[in-house]
């Protein structure tokens, strides 16, 4: 935000502590204190860009401190705690929920400074500001937030209210949630300071009393980094004329809300704290940092997960205590990837989906870019006139469109397919996925749900007739694998064999909405790995057999009432020996129109004929690619690398003639 010359905020107060209206302005702020929930908006300003994560974080921290000092120095920092809405948050989408940001012990309320624009697309944001000189007790802050939550719940009882608590603010959020189990609250807790007595604060305070005066500047920097209160450190200590230990005491012991919370914790034993946490019924997402030097965040997040009935964790192993201010941390992608964003009482996977922005997609796709170099996918498609062309021109830009194809081993084709469609045509491909990406029936050895966050961020939905219907009605581009898990976890010698159900599962529904069906084939898995042990081999070994049965029992089983091999949905991980990478090939067949065939395809016989036609087209696409790749001089990565080295790794590598 260094490029912002003028900023503005609207303070929207519903607290009984606010009784008058006044405006306070400065070079960066325009505060309007009023008892109304209306918040003004203004155009967003560009964030500073830099390729270095460290330099980016430094700029963000610098902006944070400059804005905080400006807020305090403008005269807007007096009076009681209040709410304000950042004007740079763009107008949110329809029926967006409220998000109340509860800051750490610095109280400035600017912890979301790098997320305002992104969060403002999907939330109506209110930030709590607690002035430096304020002496409101912790219990009074709880009542203030609670009064606001109850007031807004009264106005929109069907809409969830989000409480985003950072550090000390996480304690506020949990306290409010425990007192209001009847309100639909969603808690996002960023390194919640629920174990302050076990933190390093007491050590820092004691240390400040004994270190030599010449080391005080270093102590200031250490406080800024470790405690997450750079604003109060920057404003209170430098040039104050007070000894460092006095300033530190003012930071913590003099913070009435903070010290009253410590006293509150000391008066309650472990049993009392557990009782309060068990009263929290709200859906909770805990964000914990692995390098938090102030609070044992990883350990505390696990304790919260065990004590709260509806709690998930997202870990950031290389992050510190001030997670929200780190350059590479994107709060929106975390929230949407965890399926934590909803606008009603229950999550709707279709209507609550937030399409990614270009920058959000790029940040999520970055760890997978190696696949583009390693597998260098070749994609060809078919125009409506039957001509085969390079690229994805043959895929219609207007939905509903249903891509139906072959599922390669472990779904390795997903990343190249989804990323190419987005990069070339800005099409979000909504995958219809197995429920194991979304929930567990019980705890066990299955990979953590966060492993699938990137797929959910890009719009994957659990397979169901309801979700399929909603996707079609919303004119989405959908990805369907009728062979499902059985096809993606096939056995030796079953490469490129389809395991589709005997009966049609999608044709009549697609025809109801006039969707275009695009059959496609993918080839290349046998060029990157050789299967050593498949399902049949693993089931002969007692250790692996017990593991497969344990994993399968943790997830919902599909097609249990369906006959044939497709019903075998046992969860396992085959053992594969990697090869020197070859190349992936995609062939999208001619779009099959269902528009105007709704009545015709009501007939089960006609629908089944079309189903078999789609299946036959997928098999034809696979056979075409298997034959054509034999004539590709750049099929192996060792042949491609010299070409890419001389032409650039982003250049298009030639392939077979069409």
C-alpha cells in the first residue's frame, strides 16, 4: 500500500459505547463514526510488487506501521473501541456475509491490510479498532463484540457471521462463540493466543528490565518481530523519553484488555478453560504457524481441534506469528480452498463457489509448474465441422459443457488439463470428485483434507446428483470421469481401459439442460512410470491388506449397489517405479449436442445409445493418441530439453503431424 496517497475508512459502530458522530481525516484515513452499519466503498489501489518474499514482507510491514502511526497521530485514536470498514474493499458479491476482524494486542485493526481488496470481494468487512490509550477490560470487549454480533444476526438471521481473530483476537472470538452457540458463527483463528501463560511475553518483559541500555534498540526490533505488535512498538517506544522497560510494561501490563485476560486465565484452571471451549459449537478454521516464536501455535491448534466439535487446521510451517502480514500468504485462497466460505446456513458447493482471480490462480498453480516442463502436454481438439486443431479452440466457451473422459493413474492429467483451460481461455473446470476430498467418516491414516485444498479452490465438488444438476443449471464447464476411482487406481495391464458403469449416469441430465458433451482421451501414464505392485499384489501382503481396509473404512463408498468392477472402490496407493518422463497427450473429440434432444433422450434406450457413443468416442481418442505419439520426435524429455533450452521453456515444443 505504499503507493496509496489517500486512503479512507468508514467506522460503523453499533456498540453502546458509541453515542456520537464525528469525522476524523488524515493523509490516509477518513473515519466516520456513526451508529449505522453502512460502509462506503472506493476503488482499490495496487499492492506493491516484488519478486523477493522477504522484500515484499518488509514493504507490507512498513506500510502497516506507517498506516498505524498515521491512524494514531491523526487524532482518530482517542475514545472507546469502535468498528471501521476499509473503503478500498470493493463492493462484495450479493448476499455476502459479514466478517468481523478482531486484532491482536496491538488493537489497530489493520492486520488485514494486504487482504482488504481480496476479502472485500466476498465479505462485508468490519475491523475492530482499540485505541492505544483505551482501558476497556477483556470482558467488556467480549460484550462489545457480542452486542454487534447479536444485532447483525437479528437483521440477517439466515446468514453466517465470520469472526476472524488474530492472536489475542482469537481469544475474543472464542469467548463470543462460547456465549452464543445459537448464532451461526464461523471462526477463523490465526495463531490464537489461547495459552498466553505459556508464551514468551513474560520472558520478554523480564528481559527488558535487565538488559543494558545500549541493547534497547535491538529489543525493540525483537518485540516487533516476535510479538506481532509493530504499531504499538513503533509509536510508543521511539522518542517517548521513557526507559525501555517502562515502555514494554506499557505495552503489556498497561494494556488493560490484555492484562485482564491474563488475570482471567489465571483464575481459571485447565478444567475451566476446557469447559468454555466445549461450549463453542461454531464451525472453526485454525491457521497455525510453524515458526511462531511467541506462542506454541502448532501444539495449540491440535488441542483446539480435539476440543472443538467442528474444527479444521491449516498449517504454515515456514510462517511466523504475524501470519496475515506475510507476503506469500493469501487468506482468500485458504478460506475458499478449505470450503470455509458460505453465504447461507449450509455450504452450497455450486452457488458459494468464488471463481479465482488471475493472481490467486497463479499463486496456487506455482508449485505445479514443474509438470508443464516434465510432461509438456500436447492438446488437440475438434471443431464443430470435424476439423482437428492444436490447442483447445474446439472446446465451447459458453456452458453448460461436460467433458467426459479417461482417468489416468492417480489422476495425473488433472493439473495440466485444468491449468491449460484456465490459462488459455479463463475457463474454470468444475471437477466432479470423490467424497474423500471433502470429508472423512472417521480419523485414521488418510491424507489430511488440506492436501486437496487446491482442487477445491479450483471448484471441485463432491459427486452427487444434486451438485451435477446445479452445475448444469449454472452453465458451468464440468469434468466427469465415469470410471471414477476404479479407473484411476487400475491394475497392471489395464492402462487405457475404461471401467464405466453398464447404465448411463449423466446423459439424460445433460440433455435436460442442452449441455454439449465432449468426449476426450488422455495418454502418457505408461511413459512416466511402471507399476510394480498393484491392488491385487498388495492385498496378498497382510500388512498392506490391513492398511487398505483401514483407509477404505475412513471414506464414503460409492456405487456399492452397482455390479461389475466399477464397484470396487477400495482406497490404496499402488507402488510405481518412475521412468524418465515421456509426454502427456490430450485429444478432445467433436462436441456432441444435446440441445433439442430432451424429449428424445427421455427414452432409456436412446439415452443408453448416446452413452455408448460417448464411451466409444473416448476409446477412439485414446487409440488415436497411442498411434500418433509414435511419430512424435519429442516424446521423451531428453529430446525436448535441448529444444526448450534453445527456444525457451515456455515455447511450444513441436509434436506429430495432425
